């Protein structure tokens, strides 16, 4: 666990990071890993399959309660808190992007609509969907605990199948995404924004990294994401500002500094333009 503005959790904090993948029952999960009860970020993906439980999970601004079976998805860099009763029935499957990408390409995770930034981090399950998913989790569990040849290859395959099953639940009528060079370039741009948005806020920086002109970057962003390149950068900065205002006690001045603004007044102006409220107004509203 690293210290900082918000604690960052890695798979090593669960005591098993040898394969960049972690699997466990949710029975007594909070007792085994009490740090998940505090606001934290993680540098990996988590899929929680909750059959029955009391408690709640918070992911960014979503507070999820369990009146029916659900799947909860926590992506890297989201802020989450997990508070589950000891008798919770369910499973957790966590993995790094590296683990998945060793067989599939780096953009494959972007094909799943539930990993989109604006997608809600949970799915309610029908009785049939719950039983169906449980079969895949049980197959994964057996392979995870077994000592067998090509174990990691099988785990990657099972993981991919599980993600496809979740996609069918999330978007049952959607046809498979087709890859195109413009879409791949926009995804590459979004990954660069994730890495550099604090220090680099101008589209020209990203255009140079991608070996394209700013005009072309704006054109493909409008075509593929219905936003300009600048809109995408500003949205990412705004999301991070909102997280820091909601989940930390940092002053507005400290948050402005953390996000790379030269002075606090410029940050306040930027934030109000994006959200129509000041940082202090947002913090007060979010705390209620």
C-alpha cells in the first residue's frame, strides 16, 4: 500500500501477485483485507460477483446496495470503498491489464462497454444470469487453485469468456465492435491522457506523441467520441478534481497544485466552467 493523496492498492496487497491475477471468496473479505473499507484507488481491474450480502460498495460517486444479485466492476484509478458483511456470498476476480494483454492486444479491454468511463460500475442479475455466471466463476476458481500445465493460459481464456458473458448482460443486443484505425488512435490518445493529464493539458502535446496534427486529432476525436481532443483532456482533469474534492480533505489550493495548475484562481475558473459550480460548492454538495 502506497501513501499519497489517496492510498493506492496493488494486487500484492492481497498477498498473491505472482500471476498478476487474484481470485477469492467474499466470505470474510473485509476481515482479511480491512484496508478496502477506506477510500482507495487500485492499479488493476476487479470483478465482484455478489450473490447475497448486506453492506455496500462505493465506486466514485456510485453507492451500490444489494437488494438483488449484482456484479460490481472496479477499474484502475477509480476510487472505491468496500464494506461487506462477513457472511457475504460471492467471489472477487482481480487482474492487471498486463495479465490480459499478454494474450490479447492492449486495446481489447476497451471493446467491453462496461469498461467505458461513463458506464455505471454495476449490473443487476436475473436468477438465470446469476446461475449462468456462477458456472464460469466456478470453472475459474478450480483452475486458479489447481497446479496444472498451462494454468495461466487457461485463466486468461476463462477471463476473456467471463468478460464476454458480462458484455452480453450489459448490452444484449449490441453487435460486436469493429476495429478501425481512427478508433484505435483515439484509444491510444485516451491512454496518453490518463498518463499525462496533470502535466500536459494541451492537445498539441498528445498530437506530437501520436505523430499526427492537432487538426487531425480533433477530427478523429469528434468522429469516434463526439468530443474534441481538448474536451477529452478537460473531462479527465475535471473527474480527478471531483474525486479529490469528494474523497480527500485537501484544500482547493492543494488540489490545484496536484493537478498542475499554476494558481488556484485559474483552477477555480476552469472547474466552474466545466461543472457550473465552484470547487467548494461541489465539495459541500457531495458531502451531503
